[in-house]
C-alpha cells in the first residue's frame, strides 16, 4: 500500500503502517493516520540542541535519548493502533528495541511547528497521558518557551513555563540544567 486513506475514517494498525510508503512520515493515534510535515529550520535547531544536551548527560546512565524519525509504540503487538515519532524521548530500564522502540518513555519532548501544534498539544498529549508518560515538554519556537507537564496520578499537569532567561531540568535528572536560550539561538 502506498499510503493510508485518510478520508474514509478507517482505523489502521502498526502492521498496516509498516506497509506504507517509506518516503512519507506518518503517525497513528487511536488507529487514525496523521501525515507529518517537514520540520522548520527552527524546529531542527532546537532538536539538535536538545539531543546534544540529553545525549551527553545520559551517557553511562542506563537511559537513552531517541529523536525523530524513530518509531515509538507502547506495546509489542503488531495490532497496536498507536505509533508516534516524538521529537525526542528518553527511555530507561527495560524496553523493546528492533525497528522501533517499544515501551513508555520517562520523558517526551515535542517541538511545535505551525502545522503540528494542535496535534502535539491535544492528540499526542492525551495519548502520552493515557499510556503513562511521566513528563512531557512542549517546546514552542515561535514563543521561545518550554512548557513542562508532570504526571500527577492519572494526569499530566502543567507545572511551569520556561523562557530564554531560565533553565529547565527534567524531574528525574534534576542536575541536568538546560539553558532555554540555547534552544532558540
């Protein structure tokens, strides 16, 4: 199959997803396909800085950072209806690893683009909350902010917004201080 039919309301699985054209990047949320747009230069610059910060910090910790394009599913079953390509996510402990990463990340970071903001702020946030992600960062390159949401029971709750003059640290790695300004340099 070249790509999914998005106008029919058809639900798809990871097995279907594996059959689609590799030149296009897709995500599945509740079995619904969403075509991913090409990122902006600002998006990529912020992602490179975050990848460098996390990559350096996580070396020798037993945790790993992964960045898009990397398929992430929350269960091993090929019939799963959830496949995302989070901009950056951190996995610790035991998790599956083959053509994709399988498990629930400790931290997910999404960098907003004009075409994906609604998707990241609503659909993906709800998905990450539902599967048990502990911490979710939303990087807004237009507003030059990082919004942090932390798990409180069943919910991901807003805990702070950080501006270029601030530093931000993941809750599980409080000694990793990232100067927000480097994300928007």
